C-alpha cells in the first residue's frame, strides 16, 4: 500500500505540466489594442494611480488577492529540516489549497536562509508584492521571533500557519468539546505534551477563550516546564512555567480535563488516560502516529472525546479549515495584520458551523453523514460554508478592531458574493431567488423522502423561496430529517402528502380516472397508480390547486415523467408541445441550450413556439435573450431539412417578433463569436455573443450540452420544462441538493409569472 501510494503521489506531481501551479492571465491579450492596455503605454496609468494613492494598488493589480507562502524548509511536515528546495512541493500544495477553497492566488517563496535576521530582511523586502504573508514550516523557536519581527515591520498580515492555524482549529474543537461535556473553560485543567510553536500558540489562544493560565501544565521532551528550569527553555515556553515539585507527564495528568498533544507517538498511555477527569478531551495531534491511538484512549475512558491529526479518524485537526478563510477576510478589508480579535472570530465561526446540519458536499466527499457530537466537533475541509461563515466574521473583527484599511460597507452583500464563489450558480440565480422571496409559492416534491430533496427543502425554507409540500411517508421523512441533522418540522415548515394514507386520496384517484378513462385506465388501475406513483400524486396536487408547482425526476426516467405531466397537467393553452431548456454555467459565460431532453424533432411552428417560451424563461433570470439557431449550415450554405427548418423559423420570428434578437441558421462558433459572424454575415440581427442556443434536434442539443458540461467544467441548472399548463419541472437522477434548490426558485417564480398572466387577462 505504501509503495502504491508513493507511486501514485509521484505520478500526480509528474503529470504534465510538472508540479501543481501555473500563472494565468486574467485579462485578454488578443490584439494590439489589448497589448497597449496591458503594457505600454496603458500600464503607466495604473502606475500613476498608485503613486497618487498607494491604497489603489488593490484596485488595479492582483496584490489585494495575492499571498506569499514563505519557508526556509527547516521544519517541513513530518520530514524535518529538508531545506527550501525539497519543501517546494509542500508550498505548491499550500498554494492550491488557498486557490481551491478561497479563490486566493499565491506565489510560493522558498528562501535558502536560516539566519533569522537575514530571513526577516528578505521577507520584509517583499511587502510591495503581496497582500499578506503565510509563514510555513519554520522551526521553533526561530519561528516566534521571525513572525514577531515581520509583524512589527510589515503593514500587511503576517501569519505563521503552523502556530496560529493549528491553534484556531484546536481552540474551536476544545470549545465545542467543552460544550458537549458541560464544562466551562475557566474551570478545566489542561495538560500539554509538546512546547513548540504550535503548542504555545494553542495555549495562548485557549487562554484568550477563557482557560486559566494557572490551570495549564506544559510538558516537553525534558519534562514539566517549571519555575527555575533552565534546560531547553525559551521565553515563550517559560510563560507557562508552574511552581511545582512534579516533573513528569504521568504525574501532572491526574485530574486533567484536557490533554493537548503536539509532540511524539505513544507519550500518553492508557493508565494516564484513566487518571484523567471524567469525559476528558484528548487532542492527540502527533502525525502520522498520535500520542495515543483513538481506540486505545476510548478503551481506557469510554466517555473520552478524541481529536487527531489523521484523516482516517473523526475530528481531524486540519489547518485547511482555517488559513484560506482567515486570509480571505483579512485581504478583502485590506487588514494591516491578523490580530487576536480576528483569530477569536475565526474560532467562534468554526465552532458554530460544526453545529449546523451536515453539508451535502461533505457527504459526497467523505461518504458519510455526521452531525454535531463527540465524533463531529469541527467541520470537514470540503464544507462550502467555511468561506461564507469565517471570512465575514474575520472581516468584521478586523473592522471592529480598527485594522481594516478598506472596510466593507455591507457585510450581507459581501457574504452573498462569497456564496457566489462557493456556489457558481449563485450569481445567475440571484435574480430568481430575489423574485421567489417576494411571494414564495407552494412547491411539491414528488420524491419527498430523498435526502437531496430534504436538504434542498431545508435551504428553501431558510431562504424563504417556497412553501414545500413533500410526497412521502411521514415517519420515513421524519427519521431522515433527524439522521441528516436538519431543522425541518413537519406540519410547520412543510406539508406532507402520504401516498399510503391521505384524506385527498379518493378525490385524487377519481380525478385521475376522469382524465385517463379514455386511455384505458380503469378505476382499479387509477387507485393503484395514485397510491404508488409519486409523480402522478404531485401532478394531481398541482392540477387540483393544492400546489402551485411541482418538481420530480430525482428518481426514474425523464420520458415517463413527461408522460405523467402531459396526462395530468397538460399543455398550456398556447403550447403544442413540451421542450426542455438547460442552463450551463461555464468559466467563459452563461448559456441556455434547448431542447436537451424532450422531443426528437420539432416542426417550424413548434420550433418558433419553443423559442418564444425559452426566451421568456431566460428573461426570468434577469437576462435578455440573444438567440442563435444552431445548424451544420451557415446562413443558407446547405439546403438540408434541419437547416431549412431553422432558417424558416428565423424568418417567421423576424416577422412576428421583431423585438427578439434572433439569428440563424449558423454554426455554433459563429453564434459565440461576433467577429466571425460579421465576416460571414455582416447584416446579422444578433449582436455580441448568443446566450440562448436553439438546437435542431434532441441529439444535437443533448450531445452539445453534455460535451460543454464535461469539457468546459460546466455547472448545469435545470432542465427547465417549457410548455406545461401549470409549472412542472423534471430533474435528472444526477441532480444535487443545490440543483434542486435552484429549480425550487425557478418553479416558484414560474408560478408567480403564471398567476400574473392569469390576472392580466
């Protein structure tokens, strides 16, 4: 296993291009005009702006979102003093974590200098380049002095993550551990094994959250840190010296409520654990082998709450829970330092997030569902809410403590912008969510027992975008809500239609029979279907006015769901067919593609009808549609049947809806490139880039959609069903809870729009 892992790790790093980082331009550089703006003479204007106002550097350069990760390689992970060159893979790894979790850019700086004075001079001279400095893998005690002197000299945040990142996670875990066991920080006895940079930083922060200095007992390789000791002492360690005749960990551990280990394997024994207080908190953080294995600690004290540094046990203390997010908050307000107030805000936000319901993203990443408790004291690294909760808390603390150069006027708007980074659909969905909140409609979910649906419903209730109705068995729904750690309450936050027993059953099956009796459905079959097919139940609820919109398709085949909606809800008065439009969010832009799921082919009149329905749906996103009729033919180049159909649809739309910006038939590249289109067809009625791509067939639409999604790192929203008499949407089995939430907002807004159309008639 070790050999296989080593080979996999090396293959990962060697894959072309070698390493884990690249530098990528953020602005176009395609022609002479771009070159003139990017470099000479245009760059001079940005330079002059900074000369006049140095704080403007963050508005015209990358400095405001750029961190320097700096090391001299004297204490690398568990590898020791391997030097700056060998430390580079670790620093690159740190850089990609910053980028992945907080969108922060990084230059990794490996400095071949062990002398603290020269190292400080080198790093301090880099201040014009960076918005902040993350010191990494520098041995103690030099790391204390280096950080302190750099903080004094530099007017940007300087943060030694091995100290403070670890301290923040440890403090959050202990804070929540004490919540669980009902003990107060000021009452507990804390014993440490280890007195290096991380341990001392942990103790300093724990004192800040209320642990009393006199209740802290520090041990290192020599033994107890006591008053008068001279061997291997330094001022930082000496601050925790005790007046005591005891000299060993085994002596001072008796009655301890907390053990904090940042030392070596096996130093905490089972007999020592048995001497600790009831329900002890054990932070055995030596890596890869902790001070005591969690299962051994549990055997010695079954009520113990245990954290380790390992990913194969619960409660892993991992610095990635902290450093990207505390830097994000600091950078975004232009903080001059990261102070104690900011660190404490990070601790509190991290601890509180662990008490929230588990995130679907975390469940997918780790394959398990855990709620706040002895085995879930701190969030998991892939929790998307870390950025949204921690960065604003840190930013606010920076502003309140007076170290923010660029205070944020609207923290709620800032939090929303962070959410848009975490959830890429956030920006395009914002107008839809805002509209849904104005008049939330009753949305019924056919697969009401599905965990993804339940998570989405919790978010829909929190967001205030819908009034949920679930089709499912109440006892199953209740059990799953509890298991997922959700806060939903049946009959308060949501309504349930129980397929096995509901007062509406007779009304529903007789209505279904009336609709379907001329299609071979007998009363017995109608009764069975309305007991067993949740999509039919949801459709009937919408048909009867018990719900305003429906969502189905989380399970089952798309085609069958369309049939149920056609049978029960039917087509709108002005529609002759259904169609499905999918939204795809790509790094280069937002595109709507139609018809991705329903029909194999449409005639000209149907195609015109679908285009108008799709354009109306696009407008509900606050986007003006720019429609391109896609074909293998470019503006009459080929007389094929599909090309002729697209050409005829364009002509009809130009005649009947001249206000709509639509053009075709054309190649897909012409739709997306105005310059290419102008060379071929200079009189095009389409300006700029098309955002609504009407495909000639189902095959073309579905293949294009899935190719763009896979190759372009696309995030899908939908599909959005066009044409039903009342709002109904069919999702696909791969949909996430976030995807269901997005479609809940779409469904609610659809229902609002339909009500408005009816009232205007």
